[in-house]
C-alpha cells in the first residue's frame, strides 16, 4: 500500500469467534469455494477455487465499540461477510493498492465519529486505473473532518462491509 490509509481486516480474535458462532448467533458453515472470487475480509483478497470459506454475519461497528467504549446505538448493524474457514496468514504485507478496488465497482466510504454514529459518506465509482488515487482522495476527504474517527468501505452492489480504515 502506498498511502497512509491502511485497510483493516477482521481482527484475528473476532475471526476465531466468527468461525464458531457469528454475530447473529449462527454457527459458521464452511464449504469449498467452487467459483472463487469471494471477497475475503480476513485477508482482504478474493478467494481462489477450492479454498474453504464461510459466509458469516459480522457486526463491525459493534465490535469496534466494544474495544473503544463507544455506543453506536441504532447505527449498530450486522451483515454477511466471507472469511476463510480456517486460520489464514491475513493480508499480504507486500500488496499494493486498495483492497477490492475493482474497476467500475461502486464503493461507499461511510464516516463514523467516536460515538460510532454516522457523520457522512461518499460514493465512489472505481476508475479504470484501479482507484488508488481516488481511494486516497476519498479517505483524505473523510479524515479532513476532525470528527471522523473511522471509515467503513462498503460495496454498493450488495451493501456489504469490506473493511475499516482508521485515522492515520
């Protein structure tokens, strides 16, 4: 990654819990990925054919609030995310660019304050070049507001949480 903005995968401790029982109280149901291409939130890359993955319900803001003492109230939400069914190495430390920046994809940069309340957002259509500069601009804009504590990057197509970015 060439910018100051670091996408954060789902933390290892949360992954261990989610692989047993997800944030909706359901057991994870691992399966071999026959198609590949699922956006894995544990390592911030697409799945490969044959990898064992699971689709689990995850409450990223709730878990962040538990770490920080925030109270997101009605802004707490949970949704589906793909993860490896077993431990993985996490994101490639040598990867460059922003995760899941597929050309033409629509991404939302949702800003939260220190209470965990939504304080703004921005829609971005990922440009042909993969969007590194566009992602950096959107994150710079988000963190220009001193009230922004963190940003969730989400896929518009399914509304899914992709990853969190903290203030640099």
